[in-house]
């Protein structure tokens, strides 16, 4: 009997994502932190099950040209870290699945089955439903896995459904949805959510805190969580370098850009890629360090979402820019420089 995961119902929730909450009470949300902080809060892993790059297709988010509702490939990855070592650790005779782990086949099927409610599987057309944003799909997957919304503040499964994982047995959970064809000049776009679970969480009931004369109960199992948007492998020609020959012609720079503490639900990756490419193409720095800092500053100061005039630095974004010069060192794959700002 595998009690650490539960079979989800085949019927979809009535409201996307995740369906109606089972009650009207909301717990305090977990804080949105950096990916590094979320993993540090979880502590060193002792037992982990991973599934990487499950393949499906769905009309999700926006494609490389910024068009919504276009069918495109999707890669799903998950990392489940348990609070306790596997029961067979140190004992080769305990060679069976039990409540201390999760079957990776069932994990894979649950993730893929969650996409079917959008009218897809490994292909097919969107049926009777508006194309979801990438954040909607990630939220849905999270609800199917844990039963709660991403910040843990409320239950979001219908009353007749149970989550796939038991939060009381978890140390951390990571879910990634990648769109490998959603970038014009890069290797793809992805959104990742990472959460650490409270050590004192005991499954049902949570913990109780005394506040004045009131006793306040929190059932949120999360200690903290992070969301990050990544655009990887952007190939952009630019004038870069300190040597005289490098000042004569443009060379290719490969950029990886990650937005940590990413709080937007809109699909902004095509607009973000545009400002990154334009910034690199128009530059003529001598050093990768200066160029990387310039790109990060442009994102934090000049990038806007929709009609909101607030710069991203006011939203608490943390921007990581990694730049490579593949042809700069003949007998190395590439030199690279990375900066983190925000």
C-alpha cells in the first residue's frame, strides 16, 4: 500500500485552476523567496524521486512569436524530496515500495493526466476551453500534487478528490514546465516552482499559535516557496571583447536569463526576450561583466508588464544573467560570466 501518494479523480475541477476550495478559510500564504532560499529552507535532501522532461503538447501560454492558443510541445519535470530516508536505506532486504517513497510511474501518469483536462494529451486540439497561461498550468499541476494552491494558503481540490502526495511526508517539491519552442533565438523557456515544507507540519490540523486570547490554527504546510522564469540559450551577435580583433566584428554571445521571485501570471517571455536581444545587439562593451550587468539593469529598470508602469525592481525580482563567448578561448568550450542583481 503506497500511502504517500493518492490516486487523483479522473473528473476535472469545475473551475480552473484546481477547482473550488473545500472551505472558505484561507491560511497565511507562505513567503515568496528566492530559489536558493527555498532550497536552503528545505535543508539537505536525504531521499529524492525525480522525473525529467515528460513530453506532451498543449496550446499553452505564448509561442516564440508571442501568439496565444498555439499548440506547442511541453516538457514536465518534477522532483519530490522526502523528509525521511527511504525505508530500505542500509537494508538491501527491504526491496519494495512503501509509504516512504512514490512510484515514479504513477508520478508521471498523474502529471500527464492533469494536462488532459485542457483537452490534450500527447497531441490533439484545445477543446471547449480557452488556452491557459503557463502559470495556470503550473498551478493546476501543483494543486493535483499537493491539494493546495502554490503559496499553500488554501485547499483547491474539490471535496471528492485527494492530492497525489502527502504533504506530511515531504521535505521539498519542485515542478517545472518547459516550452522548448517558445523562444525565437534560444533553447526554450521554463517556469519552475520550488517549495519547502514545514518540519512541524503533521498532515491534518497543522500547528496552533496563541495570539492574545485567540488560538489561531494554520494548516499551510509550506515554509516558503519560489517561482522562477528562465530563458536559456539565447544566441545574439554583438561587439564584445578587449582584443583588437574583437573590436572589428561581432561575435556570438549565448545568454541565459533567469527571473527569480517571479510573481507575474502573464506570459511575458517573448517580450522579455525582445528586450534582452535588443540590449545585447546594440551594445559594444569590452567585458562580459559589464554587458551582463547592463542586461540585468535594463530588465529591472525598463521592463514593464502590460499597462503597469512599475519597474521590476519594485516588484522584488531577482535577475540572474549568465553570458558565454563560445569562440573566445580556442581550447575551451566557452568562458562565462554570471551576475545576480535585484
